[in-house]
C-alpha cells in the first residue's frame, strides 16, 4: 500500500526531515502547515514555498485544520499535539513512511543499534561499483523525502532507518530489511528494551513473501513478523571477513540474470538442445579475468566434491560468464553467509596469476579446472536429457535432499 493519505498536512518538527517532507508535499500542490515548538533557523525556504509556519507553538489547535499529521523523527510520541492527534484517531505517520509512499523504487532498509551508517554506505558503494543505480538516504545523505521527484524509478534506495523513524511507520515494507544487531539504547525515548525492539521490527511486519528479511544469526525467528523469505546471517562477521580479503578483483555484476528476458542476456547453450537460464549472485572482474560467487546460508562444498555432491551450479555460472560476457573464468566459489565456517570454497585457476585467499586444495591447474567445468556441464546436460525423456520426473511429495534426488542443486520443483 503506497497511497498518500489526504491533506491538508501538519508537519510536526521542522528539522532536516520535517523541512524535506514539507517541501515535497508543497511541490505536489498540497496545503501544508509547519509546526515547531522552537524557532529553528533556515526556514526561509518553507515560507517561500508557501508553507504556513507556526513556531514556538504547541500546535494542538492546528489539528482542526488538517487531516494528516507527519511527525519528524526527533519529535517524541508524548508531544501534546501528537497525543491529541492520536486521541482524535487522526492519521499520524513519520517522514520515512511519507517518503516511501511517494517513491515507487525498491528499498533496502538497514536498522540496528550500531553499524547502520557504515553498512548503508557499503551497500551503496557495492551498487555503484557494480554499475547499478542507487541512492543513499535517511540518517545519511539527504532526507528520504528529498529524493521524491529527483531519481528514476529503477534506482534502488538504500536507507538507514532508526527506531525514531520506524516507530511511526504504518505500512512501510522495504523489499530488503536488515537488522544488524540490538543492544539497549534510547531507553529514555522508548522506555523499555522491548519497546525499542518493537520499533525496530516494524519494518518487517508488512513484508510480503517476495521480500527478504536479514537478521542476526542468534535472532529468534518467531519474533520476526512479516516476510516469509528470511536470510538469517551473521552479517557483521561476514562483512568483516569480506573486508579482510585483499582481492585484486572488483565486483562488476550483482544478481546477473541470463535467459529470462528478451532484452537481457540470452540463455546459455549447453549443447544437444539444452538451454540454461539462471541468476548469478556476484561476478568479480579484473581485466578479462572473472570469478563467480554463489551465496549460501550454510557450509560450502569444495570444488573437488562438486560432481560427487551434485553441486555444479557455480561451474555452470563460470561457463555462462565465459560464453555470455566474454570473460575468462579463473575461479568460482560458494560463499557461506552463516555458520561456524564462512570461508568461501570452490575452485581457483592456479595458473591464472590471480591471487585470492582460498583453501590450498581449491587451487587447481588450468587443465584440471577446465576438466571439472566440462564434467559439470555434462552432468547438467544429462539431467536435462533425462527430464526431457520422462526418465526424471519431479515429485514434490517425495523430493528432498535426503529423499534420493539425484540433482538436488538444480531441481526447481516445488517441494
């Protein structure tokens, strides 16, 4: 639900977020009243835009003239005008909620007690390095509502979401919601640690089955409302691990799809009439050399056991990078995001000159790596042939990793 509630609007609190919200609504031609119990500087732009200003005023009487109240994050819930508005059952929303309703973009929202700004900036940097359109907003950069009308619809918005912002979220449902950590903080505002937690969790409560929730490894799943697709990771530990890797390659592609859309990359031709489509989590590039990564929520299989375990997805992605992008695949790894061992496992061409921190036994000479990829491609081609002939039938009632399935990593039947 991203409908804008009716005006006129009362903006309570005229710091950075409140000013941005007021100007955004005025740009839409809405009637806006600005209220602040103090006399903040720098409000000439609001007056010039036609915002009716009331300063050093509790503002309770102004509620008779508006239909929706927009509360800045710095305004406590106990402010008389907010308490009165809720007593009158008026709609009270935060600036974060307002901006989300006015922006059709995909959102990645990051919350937690510590590390929000660093993580948001890192996610923004990864997007930019991969050539993906991104805008960073919230507690960092511009106020979120300041993005309205300034970016294209295909830009991903990465925003830092504090408990002050989330306590007034009504329907906010980012496509990806990240909870980094939680320790007692802002108890003078929220009263109890549980109330602080509930404010944080509001951004998960309206997520759909297509959205992603990322939470700490030790977070109890039953406490997380909303999203069905949950990626539980020790995110801080993984980011620290990733930052320590002195890779000579740079991320060039994230979520690289092939074979899905006519205007995108074509399917990978495996021969014998077998066409493959897929989505590669990450491709790092240096010159013509490329390394493929596939993220996993558990321990990763070493390259030596790919054909034995049926774990040949990365090998197929390496072939796709070669045939569809024109790169030379010098490595491919499964990267765990959780568990005791988060070291990537896979294969690296030891003759390529590309140096990565990997397990010694994952280093193969060039011919060995090529032979492994060819074996994996052949297995995938044989599996497709069996499926086409009817010898391999998907059986959702019995298929499982421990149920005798010969191709668990490539089977996509609904279990």
